[in-house]
């Protein structure tokens, strides 16, 4: 059985590139993330084709807008039978996304603070003072109260989020995961796959360490072998 704790990010230029990569990973990976960068490269078509082949799909749009717009966008996207869909974790956005999802099965995941940001970035964005971990944990708590099925958070914060009473039965999905020896790239709050799972993550998201590898299938298998 495929271990769907590993989600591979198809951050490649086109849907055809995504399909080629998925074929390479067939039998090892069954859960794929399609992000905003792929949207104009055929991302929704890719999502449909991969779903038809029995894969799970995480559409990472990080939606943020007024409530009516978010609700309408999620209502439209949920028709694609997605497994996960991201929105920003502001309570009004989460509530609108949950309303737009309605009775469909798409799980709404709230973005707390991007794993590419640190305290210096938050200062420049005029975000209130405090440790990043504390802010992430509080945003997660508020998102759960607003109805989020889960949150996106780094492994550094997963343990604290998992300890929240409001987190019972909710998902934690961790990006910024880098296998041992991999470059950090543009991520600042990173962890190894094993540490992310031990800290409380249900799923880890890995992109470049897989699709930039000389042998993506072997790279994915190495990550799976590292999971506890």
C-alpha cells in the first residue's frame, strides 16, 4: 500500500511535465500537490487526470479575499473532487471557504505563516511582535475554531499545534521538508521528513528534492524509508 503521508509537490512548468513525473513515481507516490505556479500551465486539468488515475490531490491555492469571493472560488474548486485545498488562515477566510465547500468532501487547510518567512519578514509585514511559533499556534487555534479541517505549518510548530485541544481530529500538513543533505532553497523553517512526522505532522510536502533529483523515484523512496 502506498504511504500517503508523503505528498509530492508538482512544482514543474506544465501539466505534461507533471504527468511525466507522476508516471515516474507511480507505485511509490499517490498524493500530489498542485500549486498556484502550475495554474496557468494546466494545473486543474492535471488534477483531474491524476484523480482519474486514483491519486489524491492537494490544490495549494492559498486563497485570500473578501468572504463572498472566497466562498464562490471554493464552491467552484470543490467540484473537482479535490482532497485538500488551502486558504489563508484568517478566520473570515476559513469560514467562507467552509461555506463554499458545503457538503463536498474537500478538506479546507488553513495557512498559518508561510515556511519561507521568519521573524524579520513578519516585522517588515507589520505583523505583531512575538515568537513565530507562538503566532503560528494561535493562528492555527483560531482557524480550527473557524472550521478548518487542518492547517499548514512547519515542523517547528507542529508539536505545539498538535497539543492544542482544538487540534483533536484535525490535520497538520508540513511543507518545507528537506531530506538529510538537501539544500534549504527558499525555505527558512525546515525539518527532515522523520522529524516532521515525529513532531505531529500527518503529511509532509516535498518538491524539489524529488523532482530535481537524477532519479526522482529513488529520491521519493528514500524519503519514505526515512519515515517512522
